[in-house]
């Protein structure tokens, strides 16, 4: 299941999540937390879903279909974060992938500043894995990250919040995009070639959803992260221009060009 916002442009949010689930062979369900008016250039409007409706969506899916893994994305307010955390505890969800979505690729803010503390205090302690990019890890920890060592220290900080594991993604830094996985005991690195492209809208959503799909298939976390890294890299490489800004990935690159 994805618990996230809707992207009307189809490149990120629940649209990207459900495409990723399908491409990686799992049945996807969804809980909408917000509706955004969005395209490849920017976000022009946001409507938050009432928290009782968010809770009802989660309860409806879990009570009937269940969920082998759950991924969270855009949770824009403290009340929404609390609602989702309460549902995770109520249903005993263990395979929780937390993508702390804060800013759209266009630069538009998707998370209120006051919600960051709620994510750290209520949601991260429930996570099997947290998947921040560099700016998100900086916001969560208050730490400036300019090196692999800085990313490792940020990962340690996030583990200290209660998460079982964290992947600090390296796409925002120069050089090869190296993602660092830390499980509280061991650091592991995942590196691929950097593909020059403006078609990177939805990379964070897609990566977290791919990790969740791997966990749903029963993969151990390092294998799920490796699969996600390979899938996102291939989806960027196969993407073609859509819109006038940051275009989406090609989620179904393995099936058609």
C-alpha cells in the first residue's frame, strides 16, 4: 500500500507508486493524503484529505486486502502524520518504508515545517527503513551533509530516532549517486552511473515504492534496496521528455519503449 499524495501530472506520488508496484509484480493499493494540482513545472494547488477519511481508507484496505508492505509519501501536516502513525500501530504494520517527502522536484514545498518534528517523533520510530535524500536528511537531523561521512552521521542520527534502517540517497551530490544503507550495525553502499537527464520527477517516490515492493516479495532489505536502485536507474535512462520541466521516469521500461 502507498499512503501518499496524488500528482495530477502522473509522475510522482501515488501515481508513480502504483506504476512501480505493478512493474515489480505486486498488487498496489492506495490511501490518498492530499490532492495536488501539479505538472512537470510546479505545484499550483494542494487540498489535504480530512484525517478521518485518511484513516478510513487505511482501515478499509487492511481489514480486507491486507498489506505485505506499506510506503508513506506526502504527509503534509502534523495531524496527517499522527493519523498515519496511529493506523500503523493499530494494524501492526512492520514493513513500513517512510519516504519523508518535503519538496517537489519543482522546488515547491509539500511538507509544513511544523510537521518535521512529528515525523521524527511519531513515524520514524515505526519504520523498517527511512529513505531521505540529502536535503531531507539535513532537515530531519539539522546536520549539513557534504560528504559520505556526513551522510553516515546523518544515518546514525535517524537510527537514534528509532528507525530500524535508513538509506541516505546520494543523488543530490556531485559524482556517482551513492546511496548509503545503515541498519544500526553496518553501512552498505549502492552506486550506479549518473545518467544526465531532466526526467527525474518522482525518483524518490519510485525508489521507496520499489523498496516496499521488494520487501513485499520477501527480499531482505539490502536486496530490496539494490533492486530499487537498479530499477530507478534504468527508469531514468529509458525516460523520454514529457512536459516543459522535470519529466517523469519510464516506470514500464522493461515492458515497452
